[in-house]
């Protein structure tokens, strides 16, 4: 078990070993993504957040996952190409992982343990699961510069929603 979220081992979408500690001192927006989902256009908003706030210390980290209706069937290479060609994604992307159920990646075990329920908006169709598991593609976790998970947002909250933007801006000030 990792001593902190920063010790968790991950791999880039190109298969290179990494860990969240590589982003020590930065605020992180960690998102489980999918290429064939109704929420896939959120890649645009994620990229705009990255472009706007990266100089201030924000990293957006994308983790493809295929647990929701098979909406991320491609290989890591296919996913990387799709993101680059269709959305101009420049933020760091990582290899496809399991975000819920058997084989859940240690990163998502830590994230969901730290924040069992996402923030939702009034009228949201998302009903947080009592077990704390991921609800759908594009669930977002905000990690502060100290490596602490400080917030979790439901998949249907757009990346540039004021709720997320204000949380990012607050995290960047600390």
C-alpha cells in the first residue's frame, strides 16, 4: 500500500513508469475518461482548464477506463491518437486502468476512499453510490498541492463549471 497518493505507481499512455509524486507541488484534476461516451466532449473543457491554469500549477491527468458500457474499447495507442486528433489533448494521459470493481487500480482505491461521494448539482441524474465507487466516465477528483484529495465532482458537472473552477482556483492559492 502506498504511503500517500503521491507514491502510487502509474504508467503513461505510452507505457512509461510514473507516479503521482512526479507532480508534487501541483494541484491535480484526476479524471477517468472514455472516447465513446456522451460526456466525451468534456475533453475540450479539460484541455481549456489545463491551458488556462497549468502555468499556475494545475495538472489535468486523464485515466481511460472501460467499466461503463464498454465506452473505452481502444488500445492505449488508439486512445492517445483519438484524444490528440479530435480534442487536441496536451494534458498528461495514462494507460487504461480499472476504476471500479475487481482489479480496481490502487489510485482509484485511494481516491474513492478519500472522497466517497461526489458533489452533484441540483437536478443531477447522478445518484452517488453508497459504496463510494465511481459513478460513470468523467468523474473528477481534485488533489491539492500537498497530495490530499480535497474534492470529487460528479461526471455530469462540466470541467469549466464555476463549482470546479472555484475549487481549482482555491487549490492553486494554497
